[in-house]
C-alpha cells in the first residue's frame, strides 16, 4: 500500500451555474476524491504539489439521489454514524514492540510500546458498489488498494447536511447537502464550474507555497496552504549550519498530510535494499508497520545528538508526524542536535521523493 501521490489521465468539462427544480435533476452527481486527473497532472508534475480535498468540496442532491465518489488519489470517504468520529488510519495491533535493535545492537526505547499498523477496518472497501447512508451506521469506502479502483455510489435517504472525511489525511473533509425533492439544487454543470474554480485556487496556492520561509532553526517537512493544498518538499531543502546546531523538523502549519523526517544509510527512493529503503517499504504493503519508521528514534523530551555513528549507522527519525489532535500516537515535530561535521541527507519515508540536505561545518 502506498501513501504517495498518484496521477491518472482524465478530462474535465466545464458548464454554467444554474439551479434547477427537481423535475430536471440528474440522478447521480460526482465527487472526486482528490483533484480530478487532469488537474493532478499539473499539480503533481509541474508544481510538486497535491490537494487533500474533495472536488467539489460541497455538493447538493435531492433525497433519494446518489453521489458517485471517484478515487483519483490515495484517499477514503468516511461518513460516520451520528455521534461518531472518523476511523483512524493507524491503530494498535494488540501486541507490543519487542526485540527491535539499532545498528549498534542496542534496544530502541519503543520496545514495549504498542505495535501499530494500518487500521484493518479500512481494508474492507466499497469500491464498485452502492451504499445507503442513513446516519445510523457508518459508510466508509476503505482504502483504494487496487491499481485502478472503481468509483462507488452513496444514496442519501434523509434531508440534512452531512460532513464526510478522509481517513488518510486528518482534516480533509467534504459536505453533502441533501435537499427535499421539491428543492432547487445546483446543476451538474454548476458543480463542474465549482470544481474548475477550486482547481484554479489550489494551483495559485501551490505556486505561493514555493516562497515558504520557516522560522529560524526550523525546517518544514512539506509546505501547505488552506484547503488541503500541499507541497511535497522540505523548506528549506538545503541548510548549512555549524557543529552544535539544533534544528526542529516540523509539519507546516496548514498541512493535512502525514510525513516523517529521517536520516540514515541509503536513499529510500532509489535504494530499496538500504536501511532507509527497507523502512520506507513498510508503508507500501502489509498491515503491521515497522516501529523504526513509525516511532521517533529517540524518546521525548530528549534532544538527541546526531553524528555519523548515532544508533550505529547515523540513524535519526522524527517518526510519523501530522497536525491532528485526533491521532495522539503521532507528533507534529522532532528536534535533533548536529554534533559532528558532515553532510546529512533527510527524507520523508512516506514520500521518499521529498529530500533535504543539511551540511554541518
């Protein structure tokens, strides 16, 4: 299973904003789980960005009608039962971490802590099916694990306003307004115009992110803007500091994504058999995650010393990070002190194409 940006090929037709009465309404409306394919191509390939949002963010249908959810990125749709919250992406497996050693043969601090993995409830997908949402039971698409997942439909039987969520990206959400049969709702053409405007706004925001300047002593892991716009780079991507400098690797403030900041032997993108390559592979498949990739390499509040021999091979990891209070297992930053001259290469294990270089003199 991959959490990386995916691109596909598609097209988007733009229409005009008109509200129509029930007699002329369409039976199914479409929501893209992430930017439509044509927009993804621009965002991913030209701007090194993506958008953790649904397109359109808000949609209106009549009671009894369906919304077709089209998977175009690594996202889910979670419509919780009334009074419930979205399912977490990461959950304890019920067992404890045991006998995990660093390259020097010393046990990591997280031995005895909860072993975690991808939530098994998200493995049961609805793609290719139709579900009915009544607010009494949860409707969750599950993870899009196949190479070409099919769209799925959700039919709404009761008027109201319903918020749904992505389990992969905390804070990513969309809204379905379900109106009475006699109410007027925007046309399909109007929805497409809303998507066009949403894409244009996201592209402008992605361009602005490239000018991100974090506070002194901080490296942002990814850049971000409102409404789920994400840049997949470190800011700054090159840093030169004197020996003894402390740096904090932190999620950018508006990010809805999940990242790590990790250094050690190997390039996880081009060297899959390397130390970091094997840790990155844990996010590509299997339910149980390697705790060396999930947990910080050193316990808080300790500010660890990073040298080429740290943990026997120069390893340091901030651990999985996000900005959500709903995932207490994860932090949003990690701090390390550079105590030896040299060049240190940092990567996000979840998105290994994200790379930064810290030169210590």
